[in-house]
């Protein structure tokens, strides 16, 4: 594995990524301490997107998703938000694409239960078609991607081409050399675009004395579980 220092030398951040990390710290979305993950690992940091719980947050993360998509140069023409967390994310992203980038992109989301009255069906919003991008907060087991791919089997005119997430933990899956993002990209042949990565978070907080005490634990954790 590369040393921590060699990793640092190649890490770059844009101004908007730095601003997003600062906002995550301000909203207590990005927390430092001792946290038990679903995997059972003890992590020195935690990313809790549930704290994006007001109008300002939805505006900002909509812009983050939109900018991540635009800067990727990925061709797409529809946003999909898997229920339930993805519903406000799809709405905010579609709005931000229009307001900030003059891209009028339709969006849709699914119901957990199929509705048999009114407009009926499982999909709310625009008809699923074209190159579809899924928006989610984080990727762990890839459940949202698997469920969306299964759902799209009923819409042959639609293709899932990418997923956009807020953070890439750059962390190996148990018993694997791949991260969750790498494994899912390989399995399903689609792009997963993170707004920020763990190495970028480390690089940014390295310049912030108030977080200096947390860096050794984070770097030690990354040495143990980080991808190459």
C-alpha cells in the first residue's frame, strides 16, 4: 500500500469541494470520534447525511449533486431518486441543474408500495427513459442500485448509466481489495461519481488546527482499511 504521504501529494480539491466539506462540518454531518459502522468496524469519523434537514441544506446539496454531474461530462437526461432518501435528493438536483446550469432535466422517484388508485403505479414524476442517473447519499452495500436496476427492467427505454453520491469512504469491503464503489462499478458497468472522497477530507482538515487531533486516528484507519 502506498504511504500516507504519497497519497497526500496527489490530492487536489476544488473551491466548491472545500466549501462543501466546511458545510458538512458546520451541519455536523461530518463528525469525528469513535463510531461503530454496520460492518462492525470502529471508525474515527462518520458521515450522517440525515443532518441535511433544512431548506438551506437541500439547496446546497442539490447544487453539489448537479455540479458533480456537470463536471463529470457524463451524458444523461434523467434523475432518479430511490425511495425514501432519494426523493428530496432527486428534486433538489433537478432544480439545481435548472437554476445553476440551465439544464432542464426531468426527475422521478419510486414508491415502496405500488399504488392501485389515482394515477397508480410505482413511479412518480417523469416517465423513466433515456440515460438515467441515480442520486443517493452514500454507497454501502449497493442496495439502491440493485433495486433501481431491477425496477428499470420494466422500462426498456431507460438505462442506468451512473450514480452520484456525496462521499467515497475509499474503504475496502470485508474480504476484498475493492471498495463498495469499485465493486459496484465493476459488477454493473456503470460510473459512481462521489462529490468528495476521504483523502480530500483529510487534505482539507489538515489545514484546520481545530481538527488536528483527529488526523492520526483517521490516517491510521485508512492505512488499515483504505483501498490502494
